[in-house]
């Protein structure tokens, strides 16, 4: 897919809404459609409610969970806040210890920091150079008062898939719960609540061809898996998340989740082949390093660091590709990515890092164009300022 002049390779940041999803959403907005409040008891309200419940079943089915386990939220940022604060606050009497990893999404890290300020003890684990967390590090960090382990399924910058099932077994053996941010996993690899062994998982529709502003926290229905609501009001979503349900968003999420689950096998195989081609081409360029090998990663995310060139010049040259970099621009100064730093990359290399994230609109030609452009720009930059 191209976006104007750009070749779009930033699907991990967000995806376009699938036309089938957009059509389903549009049917919930106007007077002719299911616009009524799904909490209303009259006929139009019940019709909207039926759509919401169908979408709930679709989201649940995409992760092999019962429909009642799905709590709709405004997105995964909210889901992660609800899981971390909700579990820690509900289990305060049992303990105050939380374990997480330095490369989690900011919505997990900053929720953990907020909990630290209210007295929780947080253990921040460091992954290996490839981004994978060693389950032994979790085993060593678990304590009798550990309430929760929060670990993502797929890292958004690196693509690395974490050993969730092993961590779940370790956490449960010590009486701790496991929350998994599975945002970058849905539609990229099979995601199943039971197979992961997770007590809760966060999902976000806009990462899998659904709309922005809608997500879910899927919470295992089992004794002891209780969390405290963070949003109070009308008691929607079994009291866990008050607020009028956004029928169009939820219906869009349901359709997107259904399509993602139906297409995951074929789409992942297609992208794995394109990724292999990209890696082969990049391997021909001296000083190019793939941060997480394909064997440990989802097929659609490739993190590439280029040695001996300036990040800014590299990016300026690759301007016609819409992709993410190893810097997160904060106000005036671009900060090197904390994820790359946690892997041990120095600031210069982190700045000269590209995150190429592929999706349904990506084809081999686009990837060949990118690989050629990277080769050309690296050669040009090294000619200008040969590495000492
Ligand atoms: N977790 C991960 C791994 C993500 O990539 C993102 C989106 N960048 C989020 C959480 C937050 O999701 P949302 O945009 O739905 O708040």
C-alpha cells in the first residue's frame, strides 16, 4: 500500500480500516442504523445490544475465550492500565510486588511507575540482546508477595515473541497472576488465552485493521482472577469499565478480530516469505544488524540497525518510506528508544535503527525498493564520512 508519495511500512503503529469493517461500522451510526444506546431496554437499544454481543463473541473467539471474559475499553493503553492497577489494587492485602520488563509498552511501564508511587514494589527485568526475556529471570524475581507479572506477547519495536506459556507456569506456581499485552500478536500469530496461560490479555483494534479508540481486556473467568475497576459510573462491562458502549467501534473491532483470526495463517506465511527476502538483501550490506532474528519474531516486524551512519541522515534519505525509527521524538529533542537502550545498543546505533513493519498492503516489490534504497543510502553516507 502506498500513502500518497509514501510506501507505508508502519503497520505496527497502525493499520488502515478494512473496507468490510468500515461498512459494518457505518451501519451503526445514522438514524437508519443501530445508533441506539445498547443499554436502553427498548427495541432499538436491544438491537444495538445484540450487535455489541455478537462483536464480543467475535473478539472472544479470536483469542479462544468465552464471550463473558471480554471487557471493552478505549484501547490497549486503557486495558494495560486496568490490568496493572486493577490487579495490584484488588490484591493489595495479599502483596504489593509486581514484575515486568524494561521493554514493555509505555502504558505498562508508566502504570507500573504510578503503582510504585503508591507503594508497590516493582522488579524491572532486562531482556537479552535479541529482546527475549529469559524465563529464568522471572523465576528468580518471583516472591511470595508477587501479585502480578506483566509481560507482552510481541514487542512493538523488535517483533520478538516472549515465552509467555513458560512464564505463566512459573507465575502460577508461585500464586501470581499473569497479564499479557497481546496487541502486536493478534492477526500475526495464533493468540489463545488458555494456550498462553494468561489471566488477562490486552487487545487493540487499530493494530489489526479495525478502528482506533477501541480495545479490550480479556480476563480469565476463574476464582482469584479479580481486579478493581478504574473507571466508575454506570456499571457497564460487569462493573469493570463504565461508559456508554460505542456500538460502531465495538462492531468494527468484532469484524476486524474475526477477519484477523480467519486470515492469520495465510497472511503470516506470506509475510514470512517477504521478510526472508528482505533479510537476505539487507545481509549483503556491511554493518547492518537485524535486532531480533526471524526465528524469535513475528514475521511482520523487522528491526534493523545500521552501524557507522548518522540516524538523521539515514532517515532523511529514506523519506519516501513511512517507517518508524529508533527515536521517539519528545518535544524538541529526539530521544533514543528505551527499548533499544534496554538491549544494550549505544545511542548512535539506536538512532540509526529502522523498524520496518509490514502488513496486508506490503508486497515483495516494495520491500525490494526499500532494500535497494537502504543499500544506496548507506553506501552514500559511508562515502561522505567513512567510519574511522
Ligand atoms: N501495547 C502495545 C504493544 C502497542 O504497540 C500499543 C500501540 N502502540 C499499545 C499497547 C497501545 O494501544 P492503543 O493505541 O490501543 O492505546
